[in-house]
């Protein structure tokens, strides 16, 4: 459940499992530090990250093969990159590379130009 519908929103001091599951693993450490500094900034950051993740997943069908598998395991199953690497039998750097390529491909598809 996104934060805007959460009954605990007014008293929330850290991300819950539901919110963290929507974010890629590499963002978890960053959001834990933000919640201590400023709750409003933290809420805006989380909302932006959730919107970005949802927008990316709307275009997952343009991906193929391992790139799509890595993308799905990251965004749909909230699996850490090391676990994805073990699951697919590839290196963690390869997982990171596939994920970067997937994000770029989706961005190019959405915005119509290469970065």
C-alpha cells in the first residue's frame, strides 16, 4: 500500500515492508537515512521513487531475455542484485549492467531518443 493510503502515515518514522518492496534494493539504504532528517522530504522522495518504479514497470514488455528477467526480479519481486545473480547464474556486475540497459531502453522508448 502506498504511503498516501496508509493509516499510519502521520506517525511513520521508517519505511514499511510494503513500501520497501516497491523500491529496488539499492534505494533501501538511502531512504532509511532520509526518514530521520525530514519526514516531508522523505515522503516526497518515496512517492517519487514509487512513481518512477511504476512507470518503468508499465513498459517492461519491451524488454527481452535476461534483461527482462533481471528487471522483473528487481522491480516485481524486490530481489537484491546478489540474489538475482545467484538465481540466474550470472555475476552481480552483469545484473547491474542488465538493469542499467533496461532502464535506458525504457527511457529511450518513452522519450523517443537515445541518451
